[in-house]
């Protein structure tokens, strides 16, 4: 089991690294964004992280339903994130409240698409892992909440990658965390050097992968605890951002 889990992490790293190099070699790489320091960086690490995490999850030594749930959540979260990266780049609104407020006024923002899409995919993925309706709902909250948490930290070089590594390390023995950890490890160096960034595409996909690992390994009490913590993190997202900035800018 352990060797096959390590192998799955290696697959994730190999696919992510290979996809990243291919995307960067293109004349017009996937998206660009100005980072906190005013430098224009590409977003090639995002789709590379999606592909690497999905590939690693697909070969994990776990039941087919579990692997299917992981691949589904990662691809859906990455797709919703990519839509926001490409179509919502000029939208100054951020946070659940802003996008839900716009939706209430009849405007479907890319952030709202991301929120609804990842939430729906999380519910389907959780339904593959849990039998009782309440556990499925809690699982969806954990998957979507973890995706959002990782994205909240993607405001400084390698901050989101470090979050994935820190959150994923305790789950490595269980297997599922090996996919996002392996994928992000392959991209960490260029993220840190400000050559690329994960963007919404990569951050949400990696977070969804971690969320699946949490849901698969926890009972109802654990899901409640994680869900409550993630809802609180979403409510106080600005403070988390301020904390990341303070630590990174030291």
C-alpha cells in the first residue's frame, strides 16, 4: 500500500511537471497575471496541477468509487477555477459575499459559477464516498471549503503550495493526499521564483484533492469539525489573507 501510494505521488509529480513544461513552451502560455510585486507571471502551474493531481488520484491503490470521486472533484474544481482565471480576470469583486450579492441582483459572476460549480461537484463526489445524506452534505462543504481555503492563500509566491504541503502531509499515510502533494511539489520551485503561479485553476483543484482526502478518512464528527473550521475560514477570508501577507513579507 505505502509503495503504491508513493508511486501515485510520483505519477502526480511527473504529469504535473511534464504538463507545466509543455504549457510554458507554447508561444502563448495559459493566461498571465500581475503578481503582488508587479511582475507579469504565467498561470501554467494551474492546469499542470490539475492534470497531475487527477493523474495521481486515478492510480492510487484505493476503491474505484474513491478514485472516481477524487478525479471528479479535482477536474471540476480546476475547470471552474480556469473559467474564473480566464473570464473573470478583470472583476475586482472577491469573496463569497460579493459574488452572492451579485447573484441576488441577477448577475452570474465567474466567482458565483465557481462557487456553485465546485459545490455541486463536491456534493456528487461526497455521494460516492458517503451513504447518509447528512454526511454527503458535510462532505460537500469540506471539499468546497478546502478548495476555497487553498485559494485564499494564493496571494504570495508558493504560499498556496506551502498550504497544500502542510495540510496534505498528515494525510499521506492514507493515500489520497499523495496526489495533490506530489503535483504541487513538482511546481514549487518555479512558483517560489515567481515564474508562474497556481491561480484559481490550480489552487482550487489542489484544495479539492485535499478535501477528498479529508472526507474519505473522517466520520461525521470529523466532517462537522472540519466543516465548521472551513466555514469560519471563509467568513474571515480577509484576515487569512492579511496573515499570509504578513508572514510572506517578513
